[in-house]
C-alpha cells in the first residue's frame, strides 16, 4: 500500500468510448451468442452462466435455446447481470485473440494512468463488464497493454454500481479508508453512491453523456485535467 491513495475508474464513457462498447463489443457478442453457447455446450463455465441466468429469470426448466434468446434480449436491454457479462467476456476473448476486436481508450488515458501510477497511486477498475472483459479492453489498446498499471479489478460480483455498499466493499478489498480513494465515472448515480460510501469523486464529461445540472461532483473533460495530488479530490488528506 502507498501513502498516496487509490484511484478507481469506470470504463464506458470514462476511459473508453460508449460507442465502442455499444457499437462494437455488444453487437459482436450478440452475433456470436447462439453459436458460442452451442460450440461450448460441454464447458462448465458456460453451463454455470446458463444456470445463473435461469435462476435470475425464474425459469428453471428453460432450454438452452430459450436461455440464449433471453440473453440476446438482455444484451439489447444492456442488462447489468453477472452471467451475461461473463459470457460476453468469454466471447470477446475469442474476438480479441482472432484480431477481430481491439480495445479503445481515449488518448489522454494511458499517459495519465502511467503518471498516476508513477506518483504512487494504486489504480483499480470498477465496471459492470466482467473482469475478463475489462482485462481484454485494457490489454489490447493502441497504447499497449495497460493491465500492468492496475492493482486489480471489480465487476458486478462485488455489487451493483448504484449501491453505496459496493464501494464500501471495494474500499475494504483495497485496504484503504474510503476517504483515500477517488472514483472516476461519467454516471452521476454511480458517483453519488461512491460519495455516500465516503469516496472522493470526479465526473468525466466526454461529450457522450449528458450530466445533469448541479450534480455536485468535480467535472473534467479529460484525464489530463485531473490532478489527484493537488486537486483536493480526496476527502482525507
């Protein structure tokens, strides 16, 4: 643990374009879904995702084909549920390995992450996408593999992103008081939940999200504008 504190970042709309996720990653997974489940019917991980999906939907007797149809609807609805996110991560892994996908991060992100890490900040990710998916995005960027910069990752297995309890769990896992952790996101609901747990917050406005007036969080257009060392963003000194 360092004396500087920790920075936890969201992905979609924060380090990476919303359109990249919506227009590339989600459609890729939706196109591959039925064939992927059929091709990996013997996989214990895939079967566990199907079982969890049946449980969430209250459809214990649903066939695999019926579950696949339901999962496709969940993709269209952008449902933040763990079994779907796990399956998406597995399919994206195939796409990245085949060179059909590449990760997107904004041009200011890589330099800022490297500078913050060099300054002694621990870096973490909290996204609704699976940890496998998070690592794929950061591992295949135009700026190289950014995964070595991060100390770890959190997804919906930790809890909902709109629940303060999720951020309390993250602080416990990181091993720092909440007031020594800064959360970056483009979603004010998430920022409100993080602040309720005692985190510092910074809202990213990348021009893709309409942030409500008077949202009450420091607002930035770029990681390059964020100064975690002297910007007064951490609740605790």
